[in-house]
C-alpha cells in the first residue's frame, strides 16, 4: 500500500480547519470569544428557546465542548438556562444579544476573508459536502 499523509481525508480537513480557524481567531481576538462560543450564541439567538441537547446535535459538537462553552458564556452573563437540569433550555440574555451584535461585524469580516481564500467554488464544495453528510439542510 502506498501511503501519503497528504492523501488522508481527516488530515486535509484538519489543515483546512486550522487555516480558516486562524482567520476567525484574528477577527474574534478582541472579543475574547472562540468561534465555537460565537456559533453557540448565533444558534441560540436564531432558534431560542433551544434545548442544550438539540444545540449539541445541530452544531455537531461533543457534549463536553458544549457544556464548557455554555458555562463560560453563562458566567459572562450572555445566556440563561431554564427547565430541568438534565434537559436545560437555553436563551440569550440582553447582554448576550448586545455582545452578539457587537461581534457580528468582525465575524462578517472573517467570513469575507475566508471566502476570498477559498473562492466561490470552495464555498460551494463545503456546502455540497455538508449536504452529503446531512449536516446542512
């Protein structure tokens, strides 16, 4: 078997994730928020009230990652948890909505820079792959 680490699908995706992740980290750094945490704020803002388990499933995140990020966001006063402790429901606070609105222009700049890097074809290819894997509706 002829093996090259450059042929590994997981390796290709990991390299792409690191490259695009650098763009987002650069734009989000002033806000002291990760892309994962921002994604959570955006999803809750769009879908609230949202069950924590549903959030994890929709974002394809490990339960421990969701719990850690939710704790950090909650500690900053950005979200509220209600309902049963084993099935919490999430909503943004006014402070969470304000912070999200403050961050969005930088997120949009990161999106534009990322799109310039990968082009329309790259963006379309990502959508196609996510649809194929039933992650993008």
